[in-house]
C-alpha cells in the first residue's frame, strides 16, 4: 500500500492554476464589409478545387502536384515534427515511472582463519524520477505553447496547399497564353512573307518603291523575333510548371492555346459580404496560433517567480537472496526526496524574461492584425479588378474585330493599287497588337479568378462523393 500511495502522490498534488493571461482575439482592423456584390456563385471556401477547375487536363496536373510537390511534402513533414514536439511536451505533465532491479554477490577470505564467506543481496524497485509538480501552470503553459505551434504549422501546410493549387493553375494558364502568342506570331510571320512576296513582285514591275520593301521586311523580322521569343518562353513556362508539379508532364496534359471560350475552364466565385471569411484563411489562422503561443509563454515567465517543487521517490523490496524476492523473504525499500527551489537573486533575469514575453506577445498581435489587413487588401484588389474585367474583355474583342476588318480593307486596296502599302502596314500592326492584347486580357481574366479563389481561402474543401 505504501508503494502505491507513493506513486499516486503526484497525481493528487498535480492540480494547477495557469498564470497565462486569458486569450482575447484582437478586433479585426478592417471594414466589416468586403464587397457589395450580390452574386449567385458558390463561396470559395466551400468550393472544392475539382469543382473550381473544369478542364480535365488542368485537374490532372493539379492532382499530380498535390502528390509530387516537394514543398507540400516538406510542409507535411513539418507537421509531423511539430506533432512529435507537442507529444514530448504533453508527456511532461505526467510522471515517468521506472522499474529497476539489481543484485550483487561478493566473496571474502579471512586470512586468520582461512575461512571464506559469500554475501549477496538483491532488490527491485518502482519509482518516479524527478517529477515537477505543476502548481503554478508552468508545464501546462509549456504544453500549450507546443500545441499552438503545432496548430500554426498545420495551418502553414494548408496555406502551402492553397498556394500550390493557385501557382500551378497560374503557370498552366500562362503556358496556354504564351502558346497562343507563339501561334499568333507564326501566323503573322506567314502573312508577312506573303506580303513581302507581293511587294517584291510589284517592285520588279516598278509599281512600288524600296520604302514599301523595307516596311514589309520590318514586319517579317518583327514576327520572326516574336516567334523566337515566344518559343523560348513556352519552353520556360513548361519547365516552371514541371518544377511546381514536381514531375515531368505528358504533352496531353498541356494546353495548346488560350482561345475565346477558355473562361469555362474555371468557375467564378462569390466573395460574400462579410469580412469575417478572411479570418479563416490559413495564413491568418497561423498568425493567430502564433499569438496564442506567445500568450501562453507569459504564463511560463510568470510561473518562474514561484517555487519549483520536484519529487523523486521509489518503493520496492530487497532480499539477501535473489529467490527471496519471490518467496516472501523480503524487506521493504522506499525513498522519498522532495526538492523545493526558488531563486532569491537573479539580477533581474525573471523580470526581463517576463517583459520579453509580453513584448513578444505584442509583436504577434501586430503580426496577426497585419495578416488580416493583407488578406483584406488582396481580396479587395481582386474584386476591384473583376468588376471591370468583363468590360475590358468586351472592348478588346471589339477592338480586334474592327482592326481586323480595317486591315482586310487596306490590304485589298493596296493589292488593287488603290492605296499605299504604308496604310496596309499600319493596319496590320494595329491588328497584330490588338490580338496580342486580347490574349493578355483573356489570361488576366482567368488569373483573376484564380487569385480570387486563392485569397478567399479556396482549395481546402473536400469534394463529396
């Protein structure tokens, strides 16, 4: 009974009072309303990425990146490391019970009588090795610090997943855009070759001057330069995409061009009206868990002002013979060694430690508020761009239509000898620039959807079977 009581003592005395201040979430330093839109689109936080992305090729690429990305693997490994650290801290709240057994046997010879004597002893004990009673919540606060750190790392990994989906989608769409720009440059190059042939034939007949020849050659050289540039850009886009994915990609998973109608590749998401949705972004939650960890650290610093009580105890049996440990011929062995320590003079170390913990908590308050403000700014910027994107896309489409018609008219007038080649050249350059800008606007419209999905915390919801 005595040994059992000794083991139970720490449990009876382990009640503690935490000295950490009560955590109060800081008020969000942003307006309560995120937008005024009243949309019917699904919220980003509730929209699984497989429902956000409609193109099967891009779906497969994103799925592959979630399996192969080294950044995501690193984040998952960090979670496991943080979980293990928390478990280590949690184990400190309970005593470590150890069992030990020992035995000795010695032989002695009396020189006077020449008699030999043999002595032996054995013992077996169960005890607690240096267990600190947590009267003032220091160990509990230390455990809470590790718990919040683990939660912070977990949120960081969720943020990595969101960023990975957005970055892979952006790289894939950028590749499609550059493929379109390359195809446009090659098309313009072929058209410039035909125009140059016509100018050369007219020059031989004395109809055109060398000025028209040089102008035609300039268009051809510009198209050739653009073709070479976009060829290398496409190769670089593919390399960047495969780096993000973490694996080589088959050509069947890559886009060809970014033509009209590509907007169906992605869903349009709704932001909602309340700014509170930003508080659930992983990076904001990560900052809040860091703040909670710093808040718990104040409890550790405060507990240092109070005594530290450590217990060491053991109970067991001993015998002069090994078999006596099991035959009942034993004697009881026990030890109990409490230790109380309190620094009387530390030259202000504890005061400085507490001041540091409070200042560090204020640092994380500012970091948390900054994370919220950054999230609000990103969301508002994406929403502001979306508000004008459709108008710009329609205007750019109309501009390409009229510039194409203008070039066709000027080209026909030139070939019929009614107009100069300069006017046809100006119209061709205007059409070429308009088509390039149209591709860029299409890309920006799709990237705006990706950005809005990312900044509103999309990419974590699971698709229901």
